[in-house]
C-alpha cells in the first residue's frame, strides 16, 4: 500500500498530511477554514489535497471533521459548527475536484483510530478515547475495530447524563458529562472557587487580566503547575467527575485502556493522577473488576489526520 492523505477540518484551519503505512506524516499543507463553510470549505479541502498530491503518489484520501457522518462514510449529515455543510455528499463533491474517491470520518473517531494504531493505544484491541476540550468527544475501539454504531454516531460521551436536572447543555438536555468534566467545566469550577474566595486567587487571576472573566484554561494549568491551591482544586473537581464517568464506561465497555486527549491533557498528571484515584473509588465491584489504564494521548493535534488517513486505506 502506498501513501494516503489525511485532512483534518477544524474551526480555524484545514490541515492535510501525507501519511505512510507506519503512521508517519511526511508532508503538510494547510488553508484557513472559510467562515462561510459550504462549497468554499469543500474547495479548501480539495486545494490542500491537490497540493500534497503534486509531490506524492497517493492511493486514497480521508477527511475528518466534527459532526455526524453517514454510515457509508460519504456524506456529512450534520455539522454543528460548520455552516452550509449539512447533508453534503463530500465524497461526490471532493472526488470531482481531485479525481479520486474520499472517505469521511467523525474527527473523534479518526483520532481514536490514530491513537489506537499508532499512539498511546498501540498493542491493545479494546480502547476508549476521550477528547476533552470545550466539550467531550470520543471514540471506541472494540476487538481492534472502530465502533461507529448503527447510525454512525456512537461515542458521544459528552452527552451521557451524569446529574439529572444539572447544568443545561448545548445539546438541549441537562446534566451532561461534558458540563462537569470538560475544559469549560474546569473553567466553571475555577470561577466558582474564585468568586467564593477571591482573596486566595490573586496569583491565578494575575496570570490573566486580573478578572474572573479573563481567566482561561491555560492560566489554570499554569497556576496548577506552580502549586496554586485554587487551580489544583479545580483540576481535582474535574478529575472526580471524569473518573466517575470512566467508571461507568468501564463497566459498559470493559476497555483495557482509556486514552485522554484534547486541550485539557496539557496538564498531564495534574489531571490524570486524581482521575485514576477517582476511577478506583467509583468503579463497581471494588477489587474484582480490573481497572483500565488511563494514559495521555501521544499524537496531539495530528491524531485525527493520521487516523483518517489510515481509515481511508
């Protein structure tokens, strides 16, 4: 098998790469993501792909994007953050521009496959990936195969309900997992702590503009690395929810490994260690049910690109 191209469509950039069968990215190309989406975005993907194809003999192309993908992996059914791309047959439209067929995949599924085959999940056949950023996404590998579900939308972990009548979620329901264990949740936990006791949060607030509204996830991570008590407590609260959620997933899917990716994993063991402790505390059948390993993702921002390039083969 020759080279394949993976294209990861994000909110700000369209990033493409030529990937060999060992998961190594040999070359990159990128374009800014057109705000109007639709055909302008389709053309940007084609431009990235054609640029890479000019220097490499490519067999296939995979495209990853946030949204619901049809079970035949040809049509983008719904994209919550991309304009004018719902119900678009991307295989048909992009193939007409580049001359070869393409495969479409949900971005979290693609990242899960990349980590399973070439990253932190190498050697395991049953894996869960949790991507923790603004919300929580993910992917499931069962018996070495990507699990998409009957309608292609499995592993929307962020919308498991963990607290009936809890915080309102963007999906329309209340108490979703991502309202308590995501990057946005980390910010909420920190802001609530700062509002309750502003006098103990001077160092944390000083990393931003001095206001609660100006505080970001990066500020919380930096402060936690410096031992700030409020920042560490905010991570610990997030980790309690994360560990409890993983405990539920563990009894449902029995993975050998849970991989944590997304922006929040920049905190490393500050998040992972209390998450492991929470898992042990909340996992049913204490001492009898083996615990999955909880590890950090290894491929970073290239997980989706590498994964979808391999899935296209």
